[in-house]
């Protein structure tokens, strides 16, 4: 009997810790079973796409002097902080749509991300409902998407709340590209839930 710290034992430990947290979210109301939320899936996917488009506009205006002149913004305008926010909120709405598709409503950002990971990465159930049974047929979400969402949430907090933070173009571009990939992946996952 070795003490395998890597591989499956770490994954099993993480899954158990996540299960306890997600169960706690259901117990305290941060995650709720709400079959009516499934009606909002398309709205959240559309909102995610809207945030990606807004991020694209902000990237363009930040890089193009003609756009700045046409829009009457200062020549030194840089909107990379808001591009990062748009990227995060695109991910937020896509994740909200994924949970809504299985009849779960999240009340906080943390419960949303951890609920997404538990139900779509580990494909586990903490509750019983007709809608949540759909995860059996869903494609498994790669954990990298959840990790990217946590990283983007952190970047968004820095971009929005730290007045002295310098937001690099490359950071905004990376978040923007990750957001597009995240939304595309979640949208495909939702389509497989039928």
C-alpha cells in the first residue's frame, strides 16, 4: 500500500472536498433546484455571446486610433480592463446556462463555478431531479475550463478593483480567446443534454 499523492487519489480527494462544498451550497441556498430556470438557458447563452461581442468592440477601440476618433474617445483610451470583465461575464453566463439546463440556479459566483465543476467535470449529482439526470448523457467538461474561469475571475477582480493595476493587451487577448472557447464548449455541452 503506497501513498500515491498524485493521480487518482488527489482527484478523489478534490472530488470529495468539492462534494462537501456543493452539498453545503444546496443546504444554505447558494445552489437551488429550480426547474423553471431551464427556460432561461437561451437567454444566458445569448448574454454570453453579447459579452464576447462587447469584448471584441473594446479590443478594437483600444487598438485602433480611427475608431477612437470616430467614437470621440481620447487617443490614449485603453479598454483592456473591461475586455477582461466581458470575458469573465461571458463565462459566467455560459456556466449559468449549463447549470440552468439541468435545473440548478446559483446564487454566487463561487457556487456557480464549483457547481459547474462538480456536475460537468466530475459528472456527479448531489441532488435528485428529473433535469439533473440529463448530465448522464452530457459530454464531460475538461477541468481546464473551470480552471480558466477561476483565473479569469481573479483577473477580472484585479482589472475592476485595483486602480493601480496595469492591464496588458496580451492578458486581455488571452482572456478574450479563452472566453470564446469556454462559451463554445459550454454551448456544445448544453446541446448534448437533450
